[in-house]
C-alpha cells in the first residue's frame, strides 16, 4: 500500500515496530509502550517534511494508530484489521504468570485467499506469551481512549477475517468519538487485506480518504 501511495505523490514512512522483524526473543523483551514509541518516532520524523500526516496500520499497527490519534495532531487514521479486544480466554487473567508455564503460543491456521502472498509472507513462527500480555494491556487502554479520538477514521476489515473477527471493527466504530468515521468491508480477503485479492480496492479507498481530508482542512 505504501508503494501505491508513493506512486500517487504521497510521502510514506513505513515504521518497524520495536521488537518486530528481528527475532521472537527481541519481541518478547519489548512492551507496548515501546511499540507506541516507534510510531511516535515516525510521526516526529515526518513533521519536519510534511504539513499533514495520516497514520495507518494493520492489526496491532491499526490499534496503535487509533491510540496515537487520541493525542497526536494527525489529519486522520486508516485502521486495518485492528482488534478491539482479545477473544475470551480464562488464561488472560493470569497471562503474566502463565508465560512461565507456556512461554510460546502457537499461531492458528492461516486464512489467506492469495496463495502467492502466503508463500512469501514473513512472520514469526509463534507468539511470545509475554507479548500477548502486552497486547491485552494495550487494548484495555485503547478502549478507554477511543471516545477521545476526534480525527476522521477509516476502518477497513474483511468479513472473512479469522484472525481478528469482524465484530472488532464494529465495536471500534461504535466507541470512536469522531463524527467522521466509516467502515470499508471487503469480502474476498483474510486478515492481511493489504496483500489479498481485495488489496487494490483497499489502496484506492485509502488514497481517496487521504486526498479528501487533506483538501478539506
């Protein structure tokens, strides 16, 4: 999506969140505040070269983008496949202790609709249990601040997403304090919609959102 937006003349900075794209051990040592600090670093880098900034992310990145929009002066947010809460599980109440019993949590079966993307997609082979605890805490904080998000928000979610169920998008939409909010539902995609068959629709809608709110302010 970043490459597509660059082709349309938009400056794009892709953020590597702390602990990501290295090793699972690196991720295990980070906290959700570290992930948020990575986003803030990117925002401040762009402030020196861009007059209007939009933030966007997928899954965890979408949740962080929404959280940051509660206090950063951004023009808008594009939240993709973002969670509102983790699925119910009694172990979440004891997750920080449970990490010593089971330090790793296996990933569920993938929901790819694009076989080529499934082949070359890079990701960690499992979730560190400590990182699930951090995500739980981040989402608890996110639910508190969503009413404070007044910036325009575009939520993008697949109705076939098995990683983060579509009900998460509806709950985020309801909780947002923004009067300019909308959901783009896609049908033929799994969780990672930016690499799925619906990606071109997603790219175009993201571009329209950025252009509209760049011109209207």
